[in-house]
């Protein structure tokens, strides 16, 4: 794999590394996002309406 990368122009190597980083970040977000709304509950004493609002606000915030 490193021989293939070494033979590429610099911009293509950078593009590959950037793509890989963005891909791994996307995987990380997709693993964390379902549990983010459950974490909001541990941040304080909220009523059900407040908890629903803050959980709904926290879910789209990374995007």
C-alpha cells in the first residue's frame, strides 16, 4: 500500500489521507449520535418537555 501511495503525486496522497480522515470521523459520529440524547439527561434535572427539547437540539448539532 505504501508503494502505491509513494508513486502518487502529492495532491493525490493528500486527498487520500483527507478522505480517510473524513470517513473515520463519519463513522465516529454515527456511533456516538444515537447515545447523545441519552447523555443530555445526565447534565441536569430537566422536565420532560425540556429534556425532549434539548435532546432534539443535540441530535442535529454535529451536522
